[in-house]
C-alpha cells in the first residue's frame, strides 16, 4: 500500500521540526571560544583575589623609564617599563603552578611580563601553596601607549598557567593614564611572605 | 503490489549502451582527464604560476614582514659569550648577526631557536621552528640553519619575547667551525615570514605553514676576537 497523503504531510512536518530544533541548538549553543574561555575573576588593586589555584594581591603599579631590579639588572627599553608589585601564591597544588600568565592588556594589545630580569621578577616563577611570593613584574610597553585613550582601562591578567583557558584568570583593572612616568624605579628582589 | 512496467528501450539506445560497455576504462579516464584539463586551460589553469622572488636588500635596510619588522645591520665572529653561557664546542666560534626586531602584531611573540645537542647536531624540533632569520652559504653549516641562540643585546637574556611595537636589538647566534669561516667572508642572511594556514578547527590557535623567505641580504663578516661587540 502506498503511503497516504497524510503520512507524507506528517513526515514532512516532522522533518522540518527536527531541522528547526537542530538549527536553534546549533546557533544558541556556546561556541568553542566560550566553552574554552578562562573563568575571569574580577579583582581590584590592593585587594586580595582568589581563583582556583591562584591567590594574588596587586599592591601597586608604576611607570618608569628605567628599572633597577633586586639582582642589579637594569635593562633598557625603547619604550617604558610598567612595574607591578604583587604577592602571589598557589591555593591547592604547586605542581606545575608557575605564574605563567602575567599579561597587561591595553585596548586589544597584550604585553607579557618580561623575563629579561631573570630571577628578579616573579614572571614565570613557580608558586608555592599557601606561601606568598612578593615581587615585581616588569612590562615593556611602547612610550605612546601609556598616554593613549585605552591606557585608562588597561587590565592586568594573572593565571597559573601559560594557557589560562578553562581555569581562573584574575583580572585587575589598571589606570595607566593616571600614573606619572618616573625616571627610575628601584625594585626589591622577590621575597617570601606578604610585605 | 503495483506492477512496475518494464521500460521499453529503443533499438538505437540499446546499441549505444553496448558500445559504451565495450569501451576500455582507460579511454574513459583519459577522456575525462582531457576534458578537465581543457576546462582548466580555458580558465587559465595552464598558465605559468608567478613565483615572487625574495627581495634583495642592503645591510641596514628595514624589511617589514607580516608580523615582524627586521633591520639587519651587522654580522661578526666572536669567540664566545661566557657570561650568557653561550660557549661553542672546541674548534668552533660564534657567528653573530645583529638585528633590530619590531613586532607589529598586537600580542607578544616568542622567538625560538634550535638548541644543539652535546654532539653539536641540532636537537630534534619539538616546538615552534626558528622562523625569523637564517644564514646561507656558510661552510660547515647545513643550508639555511636556524640560530642556536638568540640574545637581547642590552642585557644578554636568552629567552626572547618581542613585545608589540617595542623594537629590540637582538643577536642571532650560530656556531661555526673556526677554520672554515673567516673575517671578510660574505654570508647570505635570509629573512623569513611565517604563513598562517588557518585558525585551527580541532586544535586551538593558529596553524602555520613552513616559513617562507621574503628577503635576503649579503653581509661581510667582521671579527671582534674574544669580545667587545662594538
């Protein structure tokens, strides 16, 4: 027996319904960027903030033409140094917990904390569970960025992995435009404990 | 059950069918290939593909690549950089190419090198290829060898991350046999550009193809003996 006209109609409607549901699911499901995005933890300057495996307090931010680090390093740059003083520790696990992400984001441009000072910076240093390490991060920025419009809404991003996807990312808003450019800053060598 | 009526073929159609069955497969394949080739020829498929020659620049010229702007100005030989622990094998010296590098993208870019094993052979690549500069025509070096280390000239740090729009002066270092490479030799430096294939679909981040040479320049080797790079 050949299928009746009603059966064709029901089959057609069912097919259209399934396709519409699939289209809605496809267009409303979180895309890959959202699925894998870091879990942003809003923090403020001077206040402690905690993520899954990172606990940090950003004490101060300064801008200078030259920096002298605790090990005597005084690298020069064609731009300016943004020096961040912070305390940071791991929370649950210190295996593989380095301060891998220390990024200053100004507008859509990101600058990573310089590893040029060697052991005088806490950038990329291994963290310890429950014991804070206090020290500086140095960022190398072009001179004109500090006075640009985006400088007022810059942010400092910290995470315990060089790849912060699907893990906590502490985000500290920083107003670089409000900071006066100092000639030289002396920073201390990283030390244990919170200053 | 409805009867499916047998189709009635005309006589001429039957004969065509039989002829087609007897046609050798290779003839068919050849014919199809010829048609495809012909169609592509109509749209310019057989034209000579243009090969863009890499620009030849002078020492000190600024070359803007897609991500990095490079100014190579000097090449010299030096015994070692003991403070940076860049010390060549016995019988070798260091060949240093000095360049100012500016990152024109909006994120930091790590410049990687090919470290040598203890026997002096390049260690097998595990991560990103060195893809900024390489030297050609230096005896004792394989063709187009990436540098063994890259140093920031200002402070000698060896993990080079070029920050966006902050030009930095770098030393690209190769190990060369001291008897074969002498002051006054001419070397060829190739500037490379990496090519983004696509944003990864299954993997995260961009996928890059092999670096391509976008410019080359000739440098005459200087020699500073044991030290003092100026």
